[in-house]
């Protein structure tokens, strides 16, 4: 038998190279398939973190309570809204045949959602003489804007006339004695003008409509809201059993030292009762599988860190991996803590036997639910961004990344120029148009408006109507300047 000659070394090298490419291709394909499964799990979890009925429930509450609310500018207008739309919304009202619907339980005006506990009305006040008027006029004292340092915490008699009232010994009224945030399980929240504490002077809106109207009329006659009031808050919670959603509602009126009121509101639907359907079972399975993925990613990154040591932190994609792991851990912690808070809240609900029994505040649990949703949103974004890394073998993707890397200095220079233009025109717009247009009423608002103008969203008619001459100059100059700079960016990119 004739001996076969050994393979040529050049042919062996070609075969080795081809085999290595095949192994690398198989590794990339396997990584892509696994990661697409991971993306699918995240998308399912993020989808179940929202409920499609939440928007409809929010719209129902808006239609019930927002009539004339956003037009409130004075204290008298607030009392009209409170004694009208607010109390009408908190009661079941009448049936189609004008018969009273008092026998259907603690339902609100839509006759579907149940009022959880009762609503409260509270105000936050500042101390008298919180500032000094530069021009003393008729002996009036000056009251400043709201801040935690000058918030009023004292106890008074009706009319805010006597500060010698002792809550523990005198048989006074709670509407004029300060209630700590812990007593109503309330927490600080952000308004338009300031961040407000969870305490205040509280009115419990428990009882029928006639009693509540009389109580509000008495408070209005006594001047319960006056020049020292800085915020009026209405808070309540409802539950819709048909869609299994709770909702926390807060209607806020911020009182400026000038006397005007700034209305705003927050309605936060949240699902507290989970794992009651087959889809919830799928959600639970996906959460368990995701936890397994997380353990695998943590093991893989720890192994690479031990292997590469300090070189590990030189790769930007490793930082993204660490970010994904950190956000995942934070989301898991937030989710389980939300379950703990929910169980405690449900125990409180079980002890509440009706509308007049207790006040139940869902602010805390909705806050944790919102934090969890934000973390899941960040996780979806970062995980999707990692797909660019998996597509690195594609020539067009590698060409794009190489182009951005090589022209990074030029892009940085253009970014600085655009930033300088935005800041300068934002300050100009704020100074010229700030007292005329809400979109320019602060530097931040002006900056956001000009960024939107750059992308084609603007209301030039309002600008020209407010300041015909200067408004036209600002708008034309800004649009031409930004168009010139952005055009040069694309011209430079094309030449590069």
C-alpha cells in the first residue's frame, strides 16, 4: 500500500483558520440565541408590570373629579370645587331614575370603584413673618414661600387666633392642630413649586355629603385657608374589583405668596393583588427564569473580573454588564419590599369595615411600585443596548462604531457649540418672555422649549403675540443658528 503524504502546512493553516471561524460563529450564534431568550423574559416581565386598564381607570377618576379643578385660582374657587365636584365624586350619587344610591356601599360616583377608607383634606402653612418686606406698608407682615424650615407646626383655636391651645388637654378641633405625617402614614412629595412634608392640618372627610358640606362651609367661614396657607392637598384611594386595580389620587393646590393657586394632580393606579390568573403564573415563571439568568451573568462577570483584573474595567461593555446586574438586583429588592408593604396594607384593609372606619394611604406602596417600574424600564433599555455588542461581527455595525470612535473629538466640539447656543438663547428667552409665556417662565422651561424647537416642535404664534419684535428676532436667530451648526455637523461627517 502506497504511503500517503502528510497534508501541506499551508492547507492545515487554512483548515485551522476556517475551523476557528466556525467555532467563533457558533459561539456568537449561541450567545445571540441565549440573549434573545433573556430579552424575551425581560419584555414579558416589563409588560406585566403595567396593566392596560390602568389608563382607563385614571381617565375615569379624572373625568369624575377634575371638573373646574384646573381653573382654580382663588380660595373661594377651591371651596366651590370641594363642596361640588369633590364631594359629588366621593359619593355614589343617584341612579338613572333619580333615586339615591346610598345602599350600595362605599362606592364613588362611577358606582364601580370603592372608596378605600375615607378621603382627607389637609393644608400646609408657613409661620407669620417668614420674610421682611423691603417697603413696610400699612403695618402688614410679609409671608414667604414654603420651606420645611418655616412650616407651621403649632396648635390653634378656630380662626388661627390663639396659639395657647394644648391638644392633649383642651377639647379643641383637630382641623387647627398639627398632625404628624406618621399619624396618617404620609410621606414628602414633590409639587410644582416645592417639596412638601407629609404632615399638616387635616380634615377627615368621613360622613355623608350634607355633613361634609356643613363642615366645609364652617371652615370657609372661619378662614381655615388664609394668607399663610401654602398648599392644600386632597388625598384618597379607590379600588376597582372588576379590573383588580387600586389607585391613589392626590389633588394639590399650591398657594403662592402673590395669592394665586397652582393646581396639579397625581393619579397612580397600581395592581397590588398579584398571581390570581394564568397570565400571572406566566409572569411568576418568567421572574424565576430571570433570576436564574441573573445568577449566570453574575458568575460570568465575576470570572472575567478575576481573569482580567484591572483590564476588565477598560471595556465599556463590561460597565454596561455591571449596570444591568446592579439594576436587576435593585429591581428584585424593590419588588419584594413592595410585596411586604402590600401585605401590611392588605392587613389594614381587612381591619377596615367601611368608609368611616379608617384612613388608608396608598402613597407609600405606589411609590415603591413606581420605583420598580422605573428600574425595569432602565433594565429593558440597557439590555436592548447590549444587542449592539452581539452584532459586532456585522461589517456595517463595526463601520459605524469605528466612525464614531475616530470622529469623537469633532463631535465633542460640535456638542459644546450646540450646548453654548442652547444655554445662551435659553437665558435670553427667559429674560424676555419669562413673564409672558409658561414655556419660558423659568430657565429650565426655556431650555426644554428650545430643545423641542430644534426638533421642530414650537408655537411661534404665541412667541410673536407676546413680544412681536423681540420674539421674532429670538426665534429667527435661534433657528438659523441651530440650522447652521447642525448642517455643519452633517457636512463634516460626510467629508470625514
